[in-house]
């Protein structure tokens, strides 16, 4: 009874911690979107996307509204988006997207995570041949005919459409297009009345590095440190599953 209670308590804490990180990251996305193109989601597609992503992870409306209000304060500095690239243990490529109000702090932290796990921080652009930037959209397919939808989305830049289960085991439709076609695809999906659960730009690994179980644990240690950093927005790697 005692062990079961502690296990449930630990899982609950981890879930809360994950939600807190997601809220912080989406809050930054909202701030950057408002600073870039204003506080009206009807005319600001980046803000509309950030709000959609917030709702998808159950971010409270008051937190979304507070982030928008905060961003409209001209005295508030904007975040700078910086990408860091390097190799973790056993040559696994790692790419980190950050949004920061203190570049010196961020680069020092990222470099320390690589150093402590026997990795190496590289130069910007050094992993361009490994990671491809794509636009990714997720929604619940419901009764939609995905084969017909695939045909209809070709002119909007569709690269692939498939179905995969989310963390709760519920099927979601996933649409990928090129980075350049993000806005066109988002607009097309919305015009078709599709309610997006998530819309974002992702990095997809084009090649993968095989590792054994012990090596995978070393990589995961680096990834965990990066994921926990408040300045980090997203972490990508090419470790084979």
C-alpha cells in the first residue's frame, strides 16, 4: 500500500512538472508571437498556433490571457531564439532550440550539460545534413476520409499524412509539410473546418545512430538536463529507437 501510494505520488509529480514546463514554453511562444505581429489571433497566425497548442495541453485560459497581456507591455523585453547543436555521448547528434532573455546564461548552461556528459557543443549549422525542419499538424481524425483529405492537401504542400496513437493511446492524424508551407497548410486545414490539436515546426532526423542500452542511458541523461532547462524550447536527437 505504501509503495503503491509513493509510486502514484511520484507519477503525479512528474506529470505536474511536465505540464509546468509545457506552460512555460507555450507562454514564451505567445510572448514572441505578440511581439512579432500583435495580440489579435485572427490576424496573427503564430499567436493562433501558440494558443491552440496551449489548449491542447490544458493550459488555463487565464495563463494564456496573462501571457498575451504581458507581451503587450512595451517595457517587457522580447526573447531571442537561438539554436545550439552538438554531439552527445557515442556521437549522437543533438539539436536544441532555445528562447532566452540572457544568451550568456543559456549558452553557459547548454555547454555545461554537454561537458558533464562527455558531449561536445558544435557550431551553428553543423547538423544541417542530419535534421530537416518540417511543419507538423495534429488533429483527431473522427469520421474524416484521410485518403480523400490527402488528395485535397497536395496543393497546400502535403508531404505525408498518417495516423499514430498519442500518449493516452488515442489515434491522432499527423500531417507533415515543408517548413516554407507552414502557413499555407495551416490555413487550408482551418478552411476545411479541421480543429487542430497542435501545429508546430519540428526537426526530423534524416539519419540515425545506433546505441546499446548503456549508451542510450548516457544520452538520456544529457537530454533530461536539457529538457529541464527553462530556456530550452525543444530538443531533438538522432538516437535510434
